[in-house]
């Protein structure tokens, strides 16, 4: 037995049970009141019934199923490739099945009433319509890859049906909440009734115990000392409690009597500040004015014990949560006279509990995996998202470490130690990890582990959130691949907000001529000149970037060594989640060459403006402006043409025609015109302009004005007409004509040239039709001399003959100058003179033969002359040597015989000597005339050959010119066709750009859809957070931020989409212009083919002229026959010599009849001298034989002409 019991009297022992019974009665009464208070309407139990998980989560279908299903429909509508379509179809099938199961369970568990009627009526009807549209319209469109129809359905009728379902769900929840409240009130009233009965029964039990205690009171009075000692012990215990925990005493009216230091420290007050103040000082105002607060103090005044967990307000409004007991202290009469409160500060525990509760509620509403662990890392809670992501249940996870479920290839022991070290330091851990599910499937997850602190910054829990980012990771890898592709093709540099260079890729370093180490950490100003770096413009540039403003332009920068570089690109501020700029990324491409080229183009345009006539029109033809060049060409002043119509500049008949109206209609459609135009200047002056009409397009690609660039070609047009006539003459000329430029390339040849070259084509290394564009070297084995000669106009004109196979060409080369007298090339007229040379050779050989015969005749005559001279001197002893058997030889032999005979018959000769003298004279004259006729005939033949050569050269030159023109036309056609092919390639390139732009637009649309779905999910999260009340406030803030980010992403996507659509329109406009250029080139090709046909006809005409030349050649052949007749005349002369021989025989007969009577040699010599021809007669000069030929054609012999007639009988002789 304890020592203190020994000191208590028996009376005190008797009174002890009574006291204990009373105390038990008070405790029972307090418990009853607490129970009644908790179950009354509006009390804690009632609130738990209304908000309890068992009533809500099991009966209502979680809205997340509806949200997930609708999001899967949106994803399905925006699916791109077949893999995405299959994945979203599978996801949609699973979610549709889960939604149907929850719908069936809902209908099964709902009691009859208005809520069930709403479910079976409007909600079921809306859901049926929603999924019918999905099954019958959306899914077929997705499978057919009809993206446009899928988007239209998802963003139209399906979105409306989804909104209808959400509205009906909200109505059903409201109805069920009201129904639950009614049922809670009925349950609370029933509990109160039962508790009152229990209270009455329990009140009787202490009464009976009190009666029994009175019976033994006398036995325990002897134990009073022991009771007093017990009371002292109790007081010491209370004092110890007061020193260890907050204690405060209140009067029954609630005013503070005293408070210990622990209570004052907990509430932040001093004793003076709380003494005499009411308890409501520590209670929130809303609670102190409530009915429950008054009941609380009424119960204490009745002596009822109170144990509560409540919120207090400390000094300065600080929130304090306590767990406390309010103990009424009774006087000797058993009436309370004060209240002692024992409290425990549970603020941190309460916040931790509420935090866990809030996190659990939020975690239950998210698809992400959420794990909550204690400070030692043991898992206390996992949400359904964890099970869905990993395949592990709460039972599998509870009590284990999170590292147990990180088994992927990236979660080795070192990684786990690194995570632990990070968390032990109180810092959050974030990483993307490749992990394995329970079934071994690989997935990517973003793991975020955050420590949870109390107010003293002590870690009390850890929360781990894992999101399945497998799809995002795949897209990220694809995106990174694209970024790498961009980085490979573009220069990239990363800058801090202070302008310092953080990093740069190889392209940027190569462009600027630096290595990365040379520029890393340096300021951006190293790439600009000093004046610009110190300017306000440069400071403004960086201020705009640090405000998050996007910059895109062309920038002049300085590379290493001060080299000027022009970069085109963008400065892109990168924002954090708070919208603050953290860095700037710059993508640029080097277009220094393009800038230089553009500067050159701008200079050229300025030069064009100074050199060309420019005029602007409205689309109705009204003249807006004209430059001085245009006014000078037309002769008008600006005020005379401004606001007038373009028709004033054209012929009135043309302005009234359909062609003119169609011309302006096509300009209004944006078509471009470039041609030569005949216009009417002031006073009716005719003006020719080489001009282009250029429609100027607005930002929408529509024309809003027309600008005309023109050059006055009136004088050139006149020269062109003259040139065309000259060219036509050359093309039609029968002579061969070619033109070679300063580079010795053949640029022109007429038809006669081509026709002639085809006849000798096998002797040149190229086809005749391929002559144009070839070098003149094809006609020469060693062309250095010809190049040197043609290269300098001082060496021209020049004539040359060149061999070509068996043929010989004669070239006449003349210089060609432009209008400035600048030497631009050489014109060659040429002909084939092979036949001419052959004829000249034949003539030369004939002449040489005749000269030999004449020399032989001269020699023989000289021998005869010696004998004759001797005879003339009277010496008849001399004889003539043997001179052959020809006429002269026969004559010499006869003469010898005559001399022999003369010696004996000289006297007889005296009688016939005169006749013999006349005959010899006529024979000499005839011989002379024959020689003269032969010379004239040779001369005539030479003149005829010369004329024939000139005619042949002219015809061949015409043929060559026509052939050269044909080749020029053919070359023009080839160039035009190549131009058409280039335009075709340009059209293909523009189509490829158009397709790429459309694909980019589709990607931007997908981004817009993702942003819309993120916004929708954030909106639903905000709705659910609002329903969670105070506990969901923090989650609502996060949802709002996510929604803002989604809206910003959607806005950016729309802007990008607008830019892409504008680019697509411009690409389409460019494609149309290229197509029109192709059509124009096709027309040019047709025209060139027409010119080629005309040149071919000219070549045919030249061939006809060549036929005429053949006829002339026949005439030359006829002349050759005349030469043959000359030979016959020589035979006649031989006959004459024979007649002379007969006369000598006659003289012999006479000599036989007569005898000489005497005489002297001198007399004989004199007689001979009288009969000889005069030696002083001049020798006939060789002359053309045209006269003899003409006489032959007239039927008169040349000897008749020379002899004068036939009276002397010589012709007959």
C-alpha cells in the first residue's frame, strides 16, 4: 500500500469514491455534450458527412474522367503521323471504357430523386450524342487523315457537348449536396435524441454511486490527512504542468485571471496586455461572434469539461493552432468559480496535417505521380497517378523508399546518393530520368522532389512529383534535332542580359573569325564599331531586349581584324516562368554578299531613275507622278499630265479598243508587261519606248498602283528598222557572209554560208548547222596568224586564200565598228574558188604551150631566116638544116629544094617571084592575126572567169549569211528554251517552299492546339481547386499561372501562324509570277522558231541562185570550145603552108621550062628583099580573145576580118 494512503482517514477514504463518482459523472456529461455538439446540424460530424470521401467519390463520377476523355479527343483531332494516331486511339478507347464504367456505377448507386433523373435524362443524352459524334465522325476523319474536319469537330460541336455535360454534372453535384445535407440533419437529430437518453441513464448511475458513498462516509473520515496530502501532490503536479506547457486561468465570464510564461510566449503578449481581457482576444472575430462560442462558455459555466483543437489569433494576427482542455474549477459547494486551460501548440502539426491533406486532394486530381514521404524518406502516400504511371499500388509502396521504384538505366547508386545529398541540404531536386515500369516497360519521367518545411525551416516531409514525359521527350528529341540542324546551318550565339557572350556555335565563330575562347565572356560591343557602341541607340537596343522585346533585322557587325560583316537574324529574349528575361539567343546568317549585292542593286536603281523615264499610275490609269526624263521624252510639263489618264499618251483609236482595256485589266490583276510601246507625245509626236509596266502589291498581295520604267528608243527604233533592212539584205544575199566578234567567235552567218558549208562539211571538224558560237580556229590548223590579224582593225581589210580539203576558199575580211566607231569584230565574205583556180591553171598551161610552140616556130624561122639572109646576099650554097616534119620543117625542106633549083632556074623564078612574095606576105599576116586572135581569146576568157568568180563569191556570201542567221535564230531558240526550263525549276522550287510553309503552319496549329488543351486542363484544375476551398487555394494559383502560360503560348502560336500564312500567300504570288514568266518565254521560243523558218526559206533562195551560177559555168565551157576552134585555125594555116609548097613546085616546072640568061647576085638579093614583109611592124599585144569568140559566134572567120574580104582570093586559097 502506498504511504500516502496510510495517512488518509477512513472518512476520507469514504469520500473518495463519491468524489470519483462525481468526477466520472462530469466526464460522462462532458463527453455527451461534446458528442451532441459534434453531431448537431452544422457541427464537425455533419461537415464530415457532407464533405466525406465515401459519399462523394464513390457516388459522383470524378470530373477528371470527363476532362481526360475530352482532352484525348482534342489530342486525337490534332494527331500528326500514324504513330500518334494509333497512340491517341488507344488512349481514347481506354478512357471511353472507364467513363462508361463510372457512368454505370453512378446510375447503380444513385437513389431515386432529382439527381438520378438528371443523370438518366440530360446527362446521358448529352454523353450519348458526344460519343456518337466521336465514333461516327471524328474517328473516321482521323483515320482518313482529314485534319481539317477533325479540328472542326473537336473545336466545334464536341466542345459544345462537353460544356453541356460539365453543366449537367455541376447541377447533379448541387442536388446531391443538398440531399446529403438533409440526410445529415436527420442523422444528427437522431444522434442527439439517443445521446439525451444515454445522458439520463448515465446520470442515474453516479447518483446511485453517491448514495452508496454516503453510507461509507463515516468510514473514510479518518483518512482526511491522506486526502490532503494527495491534494498537495496534485498541486505540485499542476505546477509542473504549468512550467512545461501553456496554462491560463479564466474567470467564468471569460476574462483572463493569469497566464503562465509559456502561454504568453506562445501568443506573443505580456501579462499586462492580457490580464483582464476576455478570451475572445485570442479567437478569430468570426468565431467569437458565433452561437457555438457562447454555448462553449455556457457549458464551462455549468462546470462541463471541454477538450478542443482550435485556431487562435496571437499578437499581430499570427495564426496559432492549439490542442487544449478547459477545466472548470469547483468551489466547496461544487460550483465552478474559474476555468483553467491547459494548451499545447500544435501549429506546425496542424499545418503539416493540412498540407498533407491538401496535397493528397490535389494529387488525387492529377495524372502525375505524387509520392509523400516522411523526413526519413519512407513513403506515406502515393496517388492513383503513381499506380497508373509505374504499375505499383499503394500497398506495394507504403513504407518503402522512393529509390526502390527508380530502377532505370539512369538511376544508379551514384544518382541516388546525389539525390539524397541534394535533399539533405534542403534544396529541391529535379531531373529527367529514364525509368522502368513494373512490367518492364521503359518510360521517361520528370522527377521533382521538394522538401516541406515548418515555420522554423525544418524539413518535415518530402513530396515527389513525377510526370510521364515520354511523348514530350520524343518531341523534345525531335525539336533538339531541328535545333541542331538550325545550328549547323545558321550562326548561333547565346548572350546574357548584361550583353556578355555565354556561348556560340562553330558557324558564328567561323563567320566572325574568332574562336569560342576568344569571345566567351566578352561583351557584345566587341562586334560593333566604337561610335555605335557608345550611342544611345545601342543602349536602347539592349533595353528593349531586356524588356523581352523581339528584334529581327539586318545588322552591320565587325569580325576579327575589323572586317565588315552583315548578319541577318533575330535576337530572341528567353523568359522564365515569371516573365523575366534570363538570356538572349541570337540566330543569324551571313548575308554580307547579299547586302553588297543589294547595295549595288540600289545604286543601279538610282542610276536607272536618273537614266530612265519613270511614271506612276493609279489602277484606273490616272497619272500620279512622272520624273523629268519622262516629261522630256514626251514634251509635257508635270502639270499637263498629272491627274490625266494614261490614254492621252496613246493613239485614240487604240485607246478606244478592246486590247487597251484588256491591257489595264491585266495590270489590275497584277500581271507584268515589258515590251516596246508606241506612244504619242505632245503635239502628236511619235515616241517609241522600251518600257515595263510593274503592278505594285500591298501587304495582302493586291495591286494598288502601277509604276512604268521606260527608255526612249525612238532613234534606236529607226536604226533598228534600218538594221533590219540591212540584215534582211544580208540574209538574202547570194554571197557567203559571216561575222566574228573580238573573241573570234562566229556570231552570224547568212543562209548562203550554211548552204555552201554543207557541201564541204566533211572537211571541217563541226557540222555546218553548229557553226554559230564556234571559233574561227576550226578553219585553221595553226590559227595564231589569223587571230593576230583579225584582232587588230589596222590589219583590215585583208584578202586571203586558205585550203580546205581539196577545196580552196578565198576570204575577204573587213572590219566592223559600232556606232561609237569601236571595233567589234570582222565581217568575212568568202567563196570556194577551186574551179576558178583549176580553170586558171588550164589557161596558164595552154598559154605556156602556145608560148613554147611560138618559141619553136621562132627558132625554126630564125634558121630559115639565116638561109634566106644568105639567099638575099646572093649565096645559093647555104641550105636549111632539118627542121622536122611539121609545116615549117616541110617548108624548110622545100626551100632547100627551091634553092638548089634556083641555082639553075633563077631566071624563071624572077617571073614568079612577085607572086611568091605576095603569098609569103599574106601567110605572115595570117600567122600574125592568128596569134593576135589567140591572145584576145585568152584575155576574154580571163575576164569571163573573173566575172564568174565575183558572181560565185556573191552567191556564196548570200548563202553563208542566210545560214548564219538561221544558226543565230536556232541559238536564240535554245537559249529561250533553257530559260523556260530555268523558270520551270523556279516554279518547282517555289512549290517546294510553299509546301514547307504549309507544313510549318500545320506544326504551329498543333502547338496552338496543345496550348488550348493546356489552357483547358488548367481551367478544369482551377474549377476543382475552387471546389476544394481554402485547401485548394495554392493549387488554384499554380493552375492560374499554367493557364496564363498556355494563353501566352497560344497567342505566340497564333502570331507565328499569321506570319506563316502571310509567307504562304507571298510564296503563292511569287509562284504565279514565275509561271507567267514561263508562259512569256514559251511565246519567245515560238517566235524564234518562226524566224528560223524564214531564214531557212532564204537559204533555199540562195540555193536557186547557185543553180544560176552553174549555168554561167556552162557558158565558160562553151568558151573552151572556142579555144578548140583556134586549134582548127592552126590546121588551116598548115594547109596554107601546103599551098605555098605547091606554088614552089609550079616554080620548079617553070624553071625547067626556062633557063637563066645571066644576072648578078645583087639583083637577085634585091628581088628577094622586095618580096619580104616589113620587119618594122609592131608585135601584137596579148589581148582578150573576146572579139574572136564573138566573130566565131557570128559565123565570120577571123581571117576574113583581118584580111578584109575575099577579093584577093586568099581565103579560098
